[in-house]
C-alpha cells in the first residue's frame, strides 16, 4: 500500500517550548496507524530570516539557502500536521514566516492542527486555516484543541498526553480525516504529474 509521507511541523522554536509534547504525541499516534510515513519537521532546523526575498515566491524563486532547503523539505512531504501555539491570539511568527517561505510546495496537500493554550490555540488555528487555504492547501475540519485545564496539568507534569482519553479520541478522529485527504490528494497530484509528463 502506498503511504503518504507526512510531516509533523513543530510550530514554536523558543528554548522552553511546550510544543515538543504535542509533537511527539501526534507523531506516535500517526506512526501507529501504519498508513503514513511520518517525519518530525522542527523549525529550529530551518533558521529562516524574516521574509526578505525580492518578490512573492509565486513570481520568483527564493535565493536564500535555508529557504531552498526548507522548500525542498516541504516539497518532499504529502501532508502536514502543525503543532500550534497561540501568541497574542495569532500563530507564532516563526510558523507564519516559515509558511510564507514556500509556495507551490504546499499546494494541494492537507493540513491538520494540534493547538494548545487557554483556548486550545483556536484563534491561531482559524488564522492558519485562512493562510493555508490561500496556498491551495486543504485544512481538515477536525482539530485537536488542548484547552487550559489539560494544558496546565500537562505543563505542570500532572498528566501525560497519552492518558487524556478525550484528546486521544479527538486526535484519532482528526487523523482519520487527515488520512483520507492525504491519500486522495497524493493520488490526485500523481495523476496530474503523469498527465503533464504524457503531454
Ligand atoms: C508572546 C506570547 C503570547 C502569548 N499569547 C497567548 C494567547 O494569546 N493565548 C494563549 O492561550 N496563550 C498565550 N501565550 C501562552 C502560551 O500558550 C504558552 O506560553 C505556550 O507554552 C506557548 O507555546 P510554546 O511553549 O510551544 O512556545 C502566549 C505566550 C507568549 C510567549
């Protein structure tokens, strides 16, 4: 069976980030399914400058070496699960910037979200849905929202993600939706590529 290659994008880079916990949790749940090749994608490995290219990337290719490496990574993957922190009711600047630093590489691929914070990063996720739709991505409807009580318990080490049943159930439901789109869109992109080659 063909397995789409999916990336778990860790959307925060600050030294004491919480993001590693949801990233590892959703990585393990996605890998356990057996229908994906799963890879961790850490924005710390792509220290991009704030966007400084001469034109939007739809008009001219990037020149920055790290941007080219980042674009190659995005291109190599068939779908993305983002861990989403909320900074002042918006996505982290580092994630917004990383999204801006690729263009066609995101196109026609699914996106899913694991948000955490007071309101489960719901406001940041809404903004990401808009941004990613502009890039022709498909944000799946279901999302995981780790709300304040669970978030605090996890931060203080009083709970572990795998032990919170409603989050585990929510994550599995989200991955089911994500899997459908990942398979459908990967097949559709392959058909497009075959048609272009034959033309
Ligand atoms: C600049 C900044 C702004 C924040 N704003 C929000 C916010 O709007 N809503 C929220 O739920 N948490 C907010 N927080 C708290 C974060 O949810 C918390 O720090 C979380 O651990 C951030 O994710 P990270 O540790 O993976 O970077 C903010 C944190 C920072 C550093």
